[in-house]
C-alpha cells in the first residue's frame, strides 16, 4: 500500500543503544531502504543522493540493490545534506507506514557509526567546533576575513590545499564583536504603545548570527521592540547542528542538555525563545527531543521555541502588529529546507504578506549548500548544481528583493545566480530585514 492514513511521525533516535551501531544491521537496513527508493524514485530531483543511487543500480549487473558494493552504499550517504526534504515533501512511506522509511535519519545513523569508529574527516570535525571557531574568528576578524575572502588568490588556494574548502566557496566573514556581546547596548526599549507590550522574547543567536552576520538579529530586535516586546539576546552555545551532520550524537546530546538547562529559568519567568536561524529552531523543536526524549528541560524548550518568522506571525494573529507602511516591492522568497522541515508552513511568506502592497512569491527548492557540506571541494560543484533550479526560479520574474531564512543559503544562492549568468543582488538577507525596512527601522 502506498501512503499512510496517519500523520507522519519520527522515531526516537536510539543513539545510546549499541545495537544501533551494528554494521551488519546497518548495511541490511541501507539495502532495504534503497530497494524501496529504487522502486519509487519520487526523490530523483531533490539532491544528488538519489541520482547516485539510481544510476548505480541501473548500471549494475542485475539492476538490483544487492549488486551494490559498500562503497556505492556510502556514496549515497556522502551526497546527503540532511535537508529532510525527502522525508517532509516526497516520501509516501514515512512512519507510520509499514515500510517505516526515514531516509535522512538512516543517513545520520551511517554517519554516527562512522563517527564512533573515528572515521569522521578531520576538517568536518574541526569546522563543527563552532563556538571555538567563532570566538577565534571574531578575535582575529581582520586577518581571518582577508584570508578567506573569495578571490584572494594568495590565500584561498592554500586554504583549499590544507582544509579541502573549495577556493570558490563563500566563507562567512566574522564580526569583530559577537552579537550577544553588543546586544545590551543596541536593543531598543519596548514600545509601550506596541500591541505586544508585556511580551518578552529571548533571541537565541545561532553561531552565524552571533559571530558572522548580526543583521537579521538586529532587524528582529528592532521589529519586536517596535511592537512592544522586551528583547534580550543570548548565545549559551552552538545548537550542535554541524556535529549532528557528522553523526556526533553524544556531543549534540551534551549541547541539548546544557542549552535547555540555560533557558529553563527564562522560560519559567515568562520568556519566549526565538532562534534566529532555521537550523537552530529545527534542532530545538524537533531533533533534540528525539535525542533526549526523557529530558524535561529539552521538552520544555521545544514547546516554547519559535522560529523568528513564526513568532512574528503568531504575534500578528494574537496581538496584532504596529501599523506597517506600504512597500510596493516584489519579493522572491526562498523557502529554506530547515524552515520547511519544521512543518509550520511558509511563515516567511505569511510575515511578508503583512506588509501592505508587498508581493512575495515562494520558491520551494533547496539551495544546495547543506551547512558546511557545500563548501568542500568534493561537493561545491554539486552544491551549485543542486541550487540552480532554486536560483532560476528566484530571478525569473526580476524581483526587487530576494530573501532566504537560511543565512548560508543566501550567499550561496548569490554564487549560483552568478553561475547561471545573471548579476546577483548585493545581498540575500533574512525576511525579517524586509519587515524592519518597511517599518523604517
């Protein structure tokens, strides 16, 4: 039977169970799932994992999954960005269907087995140390930004040779002062005439917002304060998404425990938690509870966390928003994968529709970046290839603005647009920046 009558669900990740790491059982499960995918093929156009799988099967002696070697099985895993789109938008066999197919979490299991064996590539591990890297990068911002700037023919080839980071890939620049460090001096006081006066929100600055680009955070604090919300910015630690991508689930569990314990007193004191980055929101709301299902702090945080676009839309419905000036602009909106994976609908579109005369249009395709995955030399061309349909759709009607809820997708899409032969916009920022602009903030 195709499809299921029940709402899609996900199983708790049994990362503490030794049986989950059994390589014979893992290979059997890979072959079982790949065989189902082979018979369906609905995901052929999502990312390169599925074309790699289907081509390998079609070119095998008997055109069967049983013909594939372990190296071919792993090649499918290596091409996965954990975007979750196959699970969220295409697969008819996700739980509670009897086929019980969760492709992204199977890829995660493979990486967890690799990580336990010490086979995570060195640079994947080092790049996942986001808090350490962010602090060092901010302390050495001038030199770091010069060395990593695209087009630096002196340093980028050396960086590529040493780290494997493609010399063409955008590497986020660092701010000299992290957002959380300067927030107290720049957060506006809550507007006493704002419709949401009395509400309180903690902006959880993810690594990128805190160390690399504070623009979305500054826009969010201005929009919320203008509507009467008392705002503070906190960065207790990285949410662990880069380590999640590596299969380092013990480290992700540790981050979940520490950060949820940090936020618990604030939640109990009436603060809402608003992650600025879609990947962070996904971790807090969905992935952490599957990794730490019995942790009360994690459960509490999941129930009180809101993606920033989701939060503004909720305020609009609950309290109303302060009047917004008309903005007669067309806005191409990239629906980031980790926003879609939160299963909340296109909240950025809903938010931008609150601006009088604005004309937002949605693009529901992956940018191809995949966190740190897309910056490596072995993946960069593939990341550009996967992102081309999204880039083409974003620019086809020559919009006045292009936005994305993913801070890594924006710069990458600029590169893909350029690769398509079109002049890219100066910035592809977060939709909250457009709302701040409409308010004149």
